[in-house]
C-alpha cells in the first residue's frame, strides 16, 4: 500500500538583497535576537508535518555555517543558482532523492520570517486533496494604477479579482519540477512557483492568509517584522476563523 503524500519545504536563500543596502544578505540580518532566516526556518521545522527543509544558499556562503539550523537533522543545504527559480530547481533535484513524485513541496521565501503557524497548517489542510496545489495570499484592497513607465498614470485597474501572492506556495514535487524545467527550456524566467504552474496551463488555488506574512525587502521592514513577531508571540492578535480558499471562477 502506498503511503500518503508527505510534506516537504524548500527555502530559496541565495539572494543578495541589494535593496537592503547592507553588506550582509537580508536573510542573515539580526531580528529579535535571531537572524531573519532562523525565524523563517523555525516556523517550518517546528511543524512536525513537514518532513524536512531544503535550503538553497549561494555556493561558499560564509554566513550559513553560523546559522543555528545549519546542522539541524531535518535541514539540508543545497547550492543555489543565479535566480530564485534556479535555486528552487536545484533544491527539488536534491529532494527527489528522498521524496516521492506526488509529495507536496512548500516553497517559502527565506525573507518571510513572520509566517503564522496557523496559516501554514491552514494551507496544508486546504490543499492536501487539491489536484494542483496553490499559494497563500490576500485579496488586494489598495487602488491599483498602471503607469506608462515614466511615473504617469495610464489607467486604474479593477481590484476585485486581484490578490497579493505570498509564500509558502505548495505544489507536487513532480509537477513543480517539470513546470520549472519547461520554463527554462522556453527561456521564461518566473518569479514565483505559481507562475511556472500557470505556464503549464494549470490553475493554482488561492488560500487566504494574513497580511503580516511580509517579505523583508527594505530596511524599514525589519522593524515591522519585529513588531509582528512580538505580537504573534504574545497572542494579542487572534487567528481569523472565517477564512476560506478562493478558487477558480
């Protein structure tokens, strides 16, 4: 009898984060007594449903050996690539040595340290029987403008069907590997895993999470992340009980 599909995580962490204006990559910057990536890995590795985390870092990365998860038994280091998609693909290749083709892979940004444990479980629960998989995100509430490239507004876009895409993004190991391989072959560079799945004609599910799952991009994001982590730790913000996945039209 075949086993139920397992859950694995992949963390692309080979980026330089130039917009932070720091000599240290953003995933290694200090945040509340730990580094950003240590907070991120803690959220993943502490979940016993996830079999292991495959972290893609730059070859010769001098900061990774100092990470408290560098020698963790459920964490595997992988050489990252020149772009996010290449790092994820490298990790999937390594993961394929121990996982089954229909296992689930949750790809999560190293620079998203505020992922709620409840959102992680909610994503896995919602998508465990889904035919494609999907992503965490939230509906867009801001008014959105399209510019002409010179800072002038061309039009206002309707926002009723627009979402902000977060991570984790959860897909089957085989499907995600083949999708990325296809985009490489066609010379298409995707910026997230859902885009690769969409490229193959499949429709990922949108699963509503929380807005505090921010990505560290600029220096001011560190202060905001520290605030969110502190608030989550004290339990001052209750988990929403009325979330529902948003599917296809």
